[in-house]
C-alpha cells in the first residue's frame, strides 16, 4: 500500500506570509514615493527640460509598483485559499474513505 501524498499546507501558508511581507514592503516603498519630490530648480538652468521627460517615467514606475503590490497581495490570498481548500478536500476524502471501509 502506498504512503499517500501530502500537501504541505503549513509551508504554503508560511510562503503566503512571506509574500504578504513583500507586498507590505513594496507598499511602504510606494508610499515613500509620494513623500519624495525633487524641486524643479535642482535641475539647474541647463536641464529644465528634464522634469518633462522624467515625470511620465516616474508616473509609469509608480503604476507598475502599485500593480505589483496588488498582485502580491492577491497571490498571498490565493495561496492561503489553496491551502484551506486542500485541507478541506483532504478531510472530506478521509471521511469518505473511512466511512466506506
């Protein structure tokens, strides 16, 4: 008889915690972006054109960062849901098997 297959639910939950932590750190970085601004005079007289070039780039980077925060949070949620579903399915199957023997 085979030893069976075990789903590592606790390992998946720990991984979800790690993913949540990464999401939190990225959210902190995202909030820091709103606090940091560069005075337009910092570019000097010769480089006054730079803000017009850099602002769209920075806005795009902020959008990507926001998407990453959301994706990580959704991934952590999905990992926890998968672990819970697998445990529930395993318990149901175990009850069915023991009830039919």
